[in-house]
C-alpha cells in the first residue's frame, strides 16, 4: 500500500471538511465496495476541493486540474451515469478539469476511479465517448495516491532548488539597477564641470 502525499503541498482555493469513519463507512455501503485505501485516507483529511494551478501529464499532454469532487457528489454523479448506461458499475468521477472543448460542446474532461476493483484512475477526454473507447479513455495512475503524487504546478512555480538561484538573480538585478543611476549622476557632474 502506498503512502498518501501530504495534501498541504498542493495549493487549494477551497477545501472540504474532514470526513469521520462513520461517514466513510456509509459511503462504502452506498457504493457497495470498499474505498481504495489512499482515497479513504484522503477523504479523512479533506472531502474534495478546488485546486489552484495544479496539472498532470497524460499521453505527453499537460492537463490542468480544476478540483476534486466531494465524495457525496462523486457517488451521486457516478450513480446517474451508471443508470444512464454511460459508466460501468464501480467507477466514479473523482475530479474535474476546465472545459477545453466548450466550442464543440463535448463537455469537460473528467477523471474517474475504479472503486470496486483495481483502484486505477482514468481520464475520459470526451464526455460523449463510450467508456471502452481507447482514443478517449486512458489510465493515468494505478491508485488515487499515485494520481495525487503526479499532480504538479505548471511553469512559473519555483522548485526549492531553483528558488535560491532565482533570489540571487533578483538581488543581482537590484544591485545593477542601483549602480546605473549612480553612474549617470557622475557623468552629469563631469559635463556640468566642463561647462563652467
């Protein structure tokens, strides 16, 4: 069993409450399957939330994550999709992305998890696609914990190793900026001295 990433490492716009074991046990009864261990551990820390600037990579493409569904919403959405025949039993939507196909009216890509079997995490890039279509449904992680481990931040976010180098560059730029006005003042004094 893999250990869950510290969810505080990610930047959150909003976060859901911690869920007690009694609620998690009720969810298990509702979906008629035990929750994957890392997903249950995550829900014990927070019940969904909106992310700020988090991404993951799949099939060589970087995807922006908007948020993770609260478990009640995830199970309700999953039940509706299963009832409509659009999703196999035991699969629930767990996360959502911005609607990149708004003009085509395909709907936003959605991240799903197999809660009844393997615990694998999938992305369906076209909401109109059937579940088994290979060009629209991809496995992106072996578990919810691995999925969280794969979340990062796009360009502009400094990594700890790069932060010191960036601070040195900023400090060097400030020193250079301070020297330039002083050099101009000296040149002005020399010119004014010649005129007199």
